């Protein structure tokens, strides 16, 4: 592996390539299929790319993961732990050359573009799951460390629990299980943008279950403006809808603090799952106050 790194550094150094990202993915692709993959990448203009098959000789190689836990005082902690990569397992190693790296991304844009293109053309198992990521340059290629899984601190990790007076008497509506499955997946996401997408789809499913007729937008207005009688929340939900359109139709995540949007959508979800009761009215007042303070 070190010989390959040194070769790529020497081959690409005259083209302004200063940073290298080496990612390893569990894969079903075999060595005799790699020429087709290389030809595909070359014919589609992908430069400074190297692919190969790697198989660890034993179980000593580990992928690093984050997990969150809480102590008896409700303090939140994130710790790293290793998961062994099985000996002799088949993996695709992709190395890309970059002029500069983008910070705070699990994989660089170039890597994501290549991997997901390969998945769509050749099949998803060509690069099924990310195992390891390493960044190196000409100075540290011999001892470059493996990157841990990238994790983000989320407001949901340290959210204060709601144990208000009589909250236990909140009345829930019958929420579709499909919406709850999506919501469960949303809360498991580590990246705010992914969380927003799943939370919004869950939110739409819940709103659609409340009213049979009318358009999606009409149902949102009917619930938040007419039933809850809140222009403030209705306008906020419409703002989130416009953000959703930008995300879904244009794939643009322009808000740098996306968990702020998730927090607002979470409050809208709280209202959506509740029937008419004093607790819903209290949540509504709190949401309105937050919206006004933020504006």
C-alpha cells in the first residue's frame, strides 16, 4: 500500500495534486472486472483516480465508529470504538488526488461522485459500505492515520427532556407506521441534512393522514392555520416547505446550521402527532415564541 501511495504522489505531483484521499469500501467486485471500471472512469473524464482490490490478511484492521451514551447525571458522551474488518474480506480501494481538501466531510466530493456513479452503473455492491478513510500527502504518506467516522454533535443529543406538568396526559392521534419508520431512521442519522430529508417525508405522511382530500399544501394550511389557528406556525411550516423544495428539487443545502431547521421541523412534528388537548396548546405557544424570538 505504501508503494502505491508513493507511486501516485510521484505520478500526480506535477499536476497540482497536493492531497490524497484513500477510501476502502466493502465490495463484491473482483480483480478481473477492474479494467472495465477503470475504462469507465477514464472515458467519463475522471482524472487522478486509482482503484484496486484489497483483502486484509487477518482481523486486526478496524473501522472506527462513534456511539453516544449518557451517564447517571444525563451527561452526553460520544466515544470511539473499533469494529474488526473480517480477514480476507473483499474490498475496493479508491484513491483520489485533490488540489485541496474540503473540511468536515466524511468523504470528499470527488470520492462521493465516483462511488455513487459506480453504484448506479455497475450495481450497489461495487462499493457497498465505507470501511476506512485515510488522508495523506507527500510528507506523511508512510504514517498517515485512518480517519475515525465523522460525527456531528446534534441538538437532539443534548435535548432537555420534556417532563412538564401533566404532559403524560397528551393525546396522540393514530400516526401511520410508515411515518414512524421514517422518523426512526431520521433520528438515527448523524448528518443534519440527511435527517431533514427523512423528517420532512415523515412529516408529510403524518399530515396526509389527518385529511383525506385536498393537496399537501392545502392540508398543511388546514391543520396549522385553520385547526391550530396559528398564522405564525403556518408561515414557519411554509418556510420549511420552501426549504424542502430547494433540497428536493435542486439538491441545495445552503443553510450551514441545518440542525436549526431540524429543530423547527421537530416542533412541527410534535404538533402534528397530537390531537386537541391542553398539552398541544402549550407546545403551540412554545413553538410560536421560539419562531418570534428567532425572526
